[in-house]
C-alpha cells in the first residue's frame, strides 16, 4: 500500500523536480497533488487529506508555516510534515518542529536525501498503523467476547440451566465487572391474549412470531421464550425505556392488529442479577402471585420443547406421557392455583396446534368445559381432545425426529456441561431408556458420543485460533483433566492435540 503525499512550492521548476526526479514509490508514497502556493494546497488538503506533506516555508499568499498551522487547527494533526528551507531559513525551520514537522530538507537537496527522510516517515506510519490495527482488533475481541458471553448467559436463562448460569458468571468475571455499574432493566412483552390465557384467535401464532421478529430487528439484547420476549435495556433512563415500550407496542399493533402487554423489572446495576430481574419481569407480566415453586412451574409450561416436538411428530406416547406428567405436577400445587395452571397448559398446547395448522374451530373444542368445571374434568377434557381431535387428524410423519433434534440442539448449546441421559430425560419429560433408543436411531450415535463430537469440534476451532494453551482448551470444552482430554482426542482424531 502506498501512502499519499502532497508537494507545495512556489517555484515551478523545483515543484516539477520534486514530482518527477524522485522515485516516490521506492519510499512507499504516491504524489496525490502539487500546488504552487499554500492557499491552493490548504483548500485541496481540507477536502482530501493526504498522509504526508512536503512544503516550502517561504511562499507568497500563504507560507508553509501558516499552512501547517491552519491544518493543525482544522484537526489534521496526523499529517506528517516535512519543510523545504534554504540556509537563511535554518532557524525558522528549526522552530517549525514545534508544529509537528518530522524533518526539514535544505535547498538544494539530492533526491536520495529526500527519499531517506520519507522512508523514515513510512516506517513510523507503518508502525502507527500496526498499533492502531492491533488496538481495533483488541477492542473487537473484547466486544465479541462480551456479545458471546451475554448470548451464552441469555441462553442459560432461556433454557433454565441454573448451574451453567452460575458457571458462566464465575468463569467470566472480567466481563461481569465490565458491566458493573451500568443500569439495566428487563422489559417482558407478550400478546394480551397470551397474558390473559384466552382462547387463541385467528393468526395468534403468526402474531407471536411477529413479536420475535420485531425483537430481532431491535439493537437491544433479548431473551426469547415460546410466547414472549424479554428485552434487557441498558443505559436508558425511565423516559427512554417508556419510549422503547410504546414504540414496540405501536409497531406490533400496526403490523398485527393485536395488543401487546409489557411489564418491567426493577432497575439494577449488577449484571449478576440479570436472571433475577428477568424472572421478576415475567412475574409482573403474568401477575404470578403464587408460591415460588408454582411460579416456576407456570413459567416452565411456556417452554415445553419436548411436548411441542412430540406434537409435531404426532407421537401419541410422548404427548400423553408429557401431558399427564404436567398434570401430576399441577396436582402438587395449592388448590387455588391449579385451575390457572391448567388453563395455561391448555393455552400452550392450543398455540402449538395452531402452529401445526389445526383450525381455530377445532382448537376451540379444547375449551368446551363449563365455568364450574372441576380440575379433574378439565384434565379429562384435555386428554380426550388430544386423543379424539388431534391425533386422528394425520398419520405420524418423521416420528420422534423433532424431539431428537431438540435434544441435539440443547446438547450443542451446553456441550461443556456434564450432561447425563437422566438429566435430558427429566428436561424433555421422557424415560431415559426410550430417549437413548430414539436418539441413536435418529442421529446414528449415542448421546454421550454426540456430546463428545461437539466438544472436539469446538476444541479444533480453539486450537486452530492459537490463542489458548491446550489445557485451557480442554477446560473450555468441558474436560478439566487435560490428560483425559488428550486420550479422548487421540481416540477420535488419531493424533495428539499438539499435532
């Protein structure tokens, strides 16, 4: 790459000699302009600043020192300046160094003398450019690290991985400290009908997808749930947060014709509290005046990926097992909360049905129970509907495949954790043996082997980056014992990590 230099001298023959007799490219420069007085040079440089300037000191209209003074005043302090001077101007040339002139050359000078001065300038500019690039790379690395850290934290929150959340907070203390003191609040948003758990209306599934689309189009961090979005708003005051909320509501109403309900957590200054504030905003959104365990059950009903996957696959066994499992958990809550939890379960499966193309008219039959119906009658209605109205509509296609994809996706997001078959079975509400059989059948390998494959793929990326020691790579992908990691790596890759 060639740097740009501008030449200025009021004597035409000297200007021509500077331009034509010197092999500027040998010093790494390209002549971007030649001017016979300082005024012309000033106007041109202000429009298109060069990297360096070689100018005579004494010139009519505007002398060289005045030219440089005005360039510095205009903020162009990075331009490297070399003055041309005669013997009589020696003291003046020396004083010009205070203006940031790199050097001066005497008239007349040999071309090689001028080239030598500009070679030194190029070395300095190269060094400055390298330092700037390194600084920008370091800043981008930090920004990327913060983004990746936050995304991982938000995934932990969305997937309910408490242990991984705590691990992230302890492992990445420097990122947590960077956020310390920055005020933030969490604003959760959902359809009005979602909050009220009413009968799903036409286009409600599409409206929920629209909310998630609008969330992705903002420049705000957010956590996505099945039926809501929670925005982590940083650095805005109360009025600005209100403007954000009202703008989101207007956009949603304009595009969907439906109402959005929002609720905000407290303002917090410690990023370690983001999970607690997220929970608080959801509790305010859904007005969950319940015991803590009941609140957790209510919120987990919104994110039953296993039930959703089973419904997509028309897997009768998993669907009925999952529904009955939820009902058992609901029966353990206080009597006054059970009906609301059942209505929440009905709303959830209604939206799942809607997304699968089941008509609103068919879905409305789920709600065919009187106001005085008991919890037992409502449970019977749910099971009866699923068996008689839903499962009979189509034959199973791609049976169980979606469930296995959900499990694989969870493992991919949490590959560094110790994940057991029993952990996954509890999370996806299915027996361990049945899940293990389904997973191997659909993905061609067992769950442990799949996790190892993901871990080693990540290890290869980290090793290739050359930014981490091998024992650090092992820890980052979930192997605290480096020797064990090395043996696993050799077994799968046929070579040592160091090779």
